[in-house]
């Protein structure tokens, strides 16, 4: 459960002008949930990275409102996990619905593509 605070609003995050739950914050909550669920499904040494987010934000939520995020068990096509996600308010009405995809990667191999710099 998440309680919407001033820091979660569109006005505060710059994604709009109104003091209601910002879509980017909602997506962050949903993506964090899929990441947590994916961690239970991939072997040690592997992780997942987000690759696609398709979310429809259906209903505004004011500061003080609570949001429950849900996701399906990830469906695998071998290289990615596909999650169906939803968010619901305290009246159990849908606030958002959609799909998030995460690609399964080898952590060391993935990070080896980026040069490291020595700390001074």
C-alpha cells in the first residue's frame, strides 16, 4: 500500500499542475513491484531490467489517498518477463492498468558493457 503524499503529486514532480498522484510516481510503484516479483523468478547472477511500460492512468488520487499495486506472476517468453499490472484505490476502484516487461540479463555481462572509472 502507498499513501499519496505531496511529494508524489504531479505538481511536485513536474508532470502536471495539480496536487494529485503523478503518473510517473504510479509507474515507479508498479515497476518496483514487478522488479521484486521478478527477483524471485531469476537465478542467482541474473537480474531483470525494465524494457517496456504500457500504463493507462484511469483515475486521479488526491493527497492522503491510498493505492494498492498488484501484478501477475511474470509470463516468460525465454528472454523477458511480461507482467500485467494494476493499481486500486481504497474503494477498490481501478486507478491504473497495463503491462510492464522486464528482460532477463546476466548482471556481470550486462555491466561489463560500461566502462568504470577509478574513484579519486
